[in-house]
C-alpha cells in the first residue's frame, strides 16, 4: 500500500478534483455498513479504523484480548490477513480456507498483523468470516474479536468499536481517493457502538464530541527495549511512520535519521544493507517497529525493535462495556 498523500490530511485542489470519486466510493461504503449480516456462533466484537491505516486497530485488538483473558474468556482474533498467501504454508491444499496461525508461519503466509496478534491469543486468518468464526468455536474460543470487520460487515457485531487517531482525526474529511475516510464520517459513527480515541490531539477530541457516542480514551506508548539516550536510525513501512518516530523520540531515543517506506513494505537484502551502512556512518543503531520486524529478510543485520502497548484511561469502564455486550449477546443466542 503506497504512503498516504499529503492532501488526505489538508484539503486542497487535488482533493477537490477527486471529490466526485470520493463521493461515489463513500456511497458504496455507506450501503455496505448498513447491510444485514449473519450472526456468528460466538459473541463478536468488531474493531474498525476511521481512516485507511494508522488509527491503532492492532494495539486496540491486543488490549481488548488482554482484558477478556483477565475476565476468564478465551478470545479468538479473526483477521483477513493483508498480504497473506496461505498457499505457501507447508502442506497447504489449493484453495484452502481459514487457518490458525501457528509456530513457523511467516509474514509471507499470514500477513504481518496476524503474526503480531498470534503472540497474544488464538488467531485465525481467512476471508470467509463465517468459516473463521466456526473454526474459532471448534478450537474452544468463547468470544471473537474481528480486527478488520467493521466496514466489510461479513458478521453482525455484538459490539462495534471505531478507533480514531486523535492527532489525525478524519484528515481532510473526504472518502477515498480524495481523502483517508473508509466511509462517510456520519455513517461510520452510526455503525459504531462506541469510539476509542487514541491520544489527546484536538482533532480526535473534537470528533468524539460530535459523534454522540460513548468514547473511551487510550494512549499508546513504547515498550520493550530501552532506547533512552541512544543514537538511532529509525525506519518503518507502516501507514503513518511519523507515529513510530514520535513514539521512539518520546522513549528518549536520539533519532539521527528517519526512513519511511510504503505500508506493509517487504524489505529487501539490498535495502537492509543500505540502512546498515547509514547506521554505521552515523554511529547509530537501526530501529524499527514490531510490525516491520516480521517482514525483514532472514539475513538482515541486527535491528532493534520498538513494541507498543495501548493503555485505557479507564480500563474498568471498558471492562464493563465488554461484559455488558457479552451478556446481551449470550442472552440473545440462548433465547
């Protein structure tokens, strides 16, 4: 996926020129959000991002899974697996459907996000959400979390959460390709049961006030390796690499050079050699994101990894919302 153009964030002539296409895309997306969908065999929590990439869906899914595990649940994380090629898995059959991410899988077979999710809970990759849900039930899951099912509406949500990057907000407020929105703002708000605002930026807080929906506040911070006071060359191929650079700087690193690549970029040996040479010349350490690290070539030079953790401002409030949604979902399925 190419990097987002600047006019997605700031309205300009290019955005206005593409506005008719954005209107058409938004109309189709809005109808998809309103369509009926089958109910899963287990309670389904669906997470979506307001814009195309970078809103914090993956950290949110991981945090929700942690809260559910604490409550005694067995969550299964369902994802389509961007870039997944299950046919490359050892012993895979042609046309194979949903599958459980297992030890030995790579980003090439499952997609990068699926590998990260699998470190925290049972993770199933598949385009057929109903088949993935049934596989989760067979594997003993008690609740589903769909990390990219909000806009596709393949399964009816029992709790639909829409995450918003507080600094980015809705960008320029237009739909693809004129802006970053996956669907018109009002239609996305109407389809959500609650908003999750990550960060304390004015844009996200203003959206929360206008959304007329319950809003949970959260922050994302760097974890894992200690980069405080260290000179680093930071590189990343995520939707908004500037967020990674800011988080790394907040962790105390001295960033001597930044390199941004397209989202989901697969790094070549030649690119890694160039980055390593740059780090050597600057007497610095190479550092990337946890998501990028799973896409590095096997013979890549040593690279530091910045992990992130999402923390809710009021975790008890989120726990209560999850419990209420699960109770209502189970009651409806029992009747």
